[in-house]
């Protein structure tokens, strides 16, 4: 397995992989290719975008996309998306992508890696298992329109 920096030329393959990963249970999203390309492009177009691709034998099997942010102490990195090909789950690709972005963040002097996930989905257990902590002092709020 190889981890490399994300290139904008990866968008189409990552959009297809994103759909494979999330347009099925337990998420059951309904991303079209057009929407998935637009969604991931919006992340990649950010001024402080940080992204990496996991490849196995030249085939993209996962990606992590995020962005760095200024904070009053040191910069932080926020992971917007992490996804792994369904047939490749459980093989350590997600963990290796996170290890890579953590090492990268340490090299850059970032203070913390942050992310948001649904505590009722399998990803929550995955993050807990690899020592990500639940911030009890934060609340995610939304308002349906």
C-alpha cells in the first residue's frame, strides 16, 4: 500500500469510490456522480486543503480529505471526509490514512486533529478504537429548513 498526496485529477475516481462507500447501508446516501464530484471538489478547492490517497497496486482504495485552520495557539487540522472502498474495509487502510495525516500534521506543527462523525454509525467505534476522544463539551447543532 502507498499513501500519496491527493491531486485534483483524483476527483473522478474518488467520487466513484465515495459513492461505493456511502450509497449503501448503513449510510444509504444517494449521491449521483455529479453531486459526489461537486461535493469532493468543494473540499479540494479550499485554500488550506489537505488530502491523501491510499493506493494498493495502483488502485485507489481510500482517501482522507480535510483542511488546516488557524487557532489561537497553533494551527489545527480538521478531517472532513475519510472513506475506504467497501471491499477493502477491515484491512487497515483507514487507520493508515489517519496515521499518515497525524504524522503529516505533527511535521507541520499542527496542535490537534479533529473530526466529526455520527455516534450511531460504525465509524464512531472505529475512531474510538484508535484513540480518538469524544469531546463532551461540544454540541453539534442544526436547524432543518
